[in-house]
C-alpha cells in the first residue's frame, strides 16, 4: 500500500480512522499509535495544520502502515458469507473495498484505487461517484459474478439512480448504470464518516490490490 505520510492533522485523523476500523486485527494497536494520537490533541475535525514529524513518530507511522497492510491478508473469499462493496470518490481518485461479513464484522477481501484522468476529475460529484462504482464493479467482476451483494455509497442521489428510468440519464450514466445493474441493484447509503476505508483509498495515489489468486499461489 503506497500511502503517503499525512501532511496535516486532517489527513492523520483519516489514517487513524482506518486503523481504528481494523483495530481488532492490529496487535498492540494502542501502544503503536500513541505518538500519532498525540498530534490530535486540541485539534478540530478539519484541522489543516501541518504536522512536524519526529523520527520516532515517523517510525510509528511506518509500523502502523505495515501492520495495516498485513491485516488485510486475513480474509479469504467465502461464497457462503454476505458480500459488500464500499466505494467512494475524491476530486482526483476513486477507492473501494470488497468485504464479507464474518464473525460479526465486515472483513476485507480486496482493495481497489485508481487515479482519475483530467477529464474525469472535471466530472460532477455525482458522475465521479457513479464512475467509482462502475469501475469498482468491473475491477471485482471475478468476485461478484453470480453473487448477491450490497453496494454502499456516501452519495445519496445514487440510491435513487438505480430506481429511475435510464432514459432520464445521460448516455454515459445510462451505460454505467446498466452495467452495474447486471451485477446488483442493491445499493445503500452510508454516512461519509462510516465509509472511511473507501474514502481513504480514494485519496491514495496508488494501492496494490490484494489478489486472492496470487495469495493462494504464494
């Protein structure tokens, strides 16, 4: 996972949020994150202040990042378990996480992130979020074919898009909606603050997807 060191408090808060999401898989999480949490003391939710990194804090960040990468190898696809696809889009990239519900929690199977080209970056929020779902479904096609799964998005207008007539949509939107509908029309809204994994991935320039076949061959 090529996740750059956070430059400001808001970015660090996002990173710590993803660690918290998978905290049950991270050994000694509280101890390993202690220095990073010190930066959040007295800060506001969208604090853009630059972080003055110490060598020790930077080492802790690298360890947390590596622990997170290792934690994602814990879950293997099981066709008997409920499946979900969480997606998000930022101004410059899209991100998604494919998960299955096991042991009373959502566990990651694979991640996906893709940088948007110049044209796509000029799309409306609606079109970027729709593109994010479309590309994520295409990317995870081999996992999703023949499976029942739920798509989660933090962009509420997309919930209604799958229940309107396609002739009301622009041609590109209609093509993407039609493709997605071949796999699932079960799409649900999730608050952005709860969609933290996909949100983080949509802000990462490059993420190495976890390929189950590659893992099996390792």
